[in-house]
C-alpha cells in the first residue's frame, strides 16, 4: 500500500525553525519527483519546494527562498523540509507529495495535479 506520512508539525514563534519529514512506503522514491505543498486558511494550495529524483536540483517559491531547504534520502525513502526564519505567513497545512518521472519528461513539475501520491498533511502554525 502506497503511503506518504508527514511528521507532526507544530507551533513556533516567528523567527523560529521547524523540520518536517515525510516517510514514503509502498514504493521506492528513487524515480519520483517529490515536493512540499502548503495551504493556508482561506487561500489556495501552493507548491513550496521541489526536489528532483536524485536530489541534485531543488526549486523554491520566492517567499521561502533562503529560508527553507528541501532534501531527500532515497535510501530511507524520506523527504524533509527544514524551515528557518519562519514567518506568520508560513502558517498552513503542509503536504508532501510524489509522482514518478516518466520519459520523455526530464524535469519535475510543481503542479499539484502531477502528484498522484499525497500525504494527509501536517499543520504548522507560526505566531508573531
């Protein structure tokens, strides 16, 4: 059974840090694009960060660049998101997601509809 399970989120004060992890089971992540998405109350879901299959390429949306770091460990089938210098507008439900990169595609997309494997989400709250 395919599952993506995020670690427990939490509450932090502005300027603080939080690390999210996502454990994948039922499939080997080696050939999968992986990403973190978030949805804030009353807002649309947005892609936050993406990492390619080998972990050699990452992309971040402007609002988190320089503050968040996405990483993966294919040996452990895990995905991580280190969040530093957090702000109140980082408050959201965070989701990890994955999809298999298939030829002729050579790069990963940050579009939600590509991601057929999705976690249930974990809540992150940042207080100012």
